[in-house]
C-alpha cells in the first residue's frame, strides 16, 4: 500500500498527524509531509482513519 496526498486540496489541518504520526507530520512552515509513503501493513487501520478524518478528502491509500 502507498499513501497519496493531493497537496492542492490539503489544508494541513493535521488531523492525520494525530492519527498516524509515524506517517505524517507538519514541517516548520506548517505544511504536511509524508514521512513514510509505503508504511507497514499494521498501520492500515490508522491510515484508513486518517483518510476518513481528512476534512478535504486529500488523503488516499493506493494499492500497488
């Protein structure tokens, strides 16, 4: 699985950071950064929660 963020939609609300901090963080300018584009399968539940929580629906999980 691969994490995909549409940065044109993303407002860096950081809800995903709170749900999956090993995958997402905000940089010094408060922009979202993907720390791990291909996280381990054990994070799938957290990533689904992050996808659901994103107010702009900017996050997706792509299956390779």
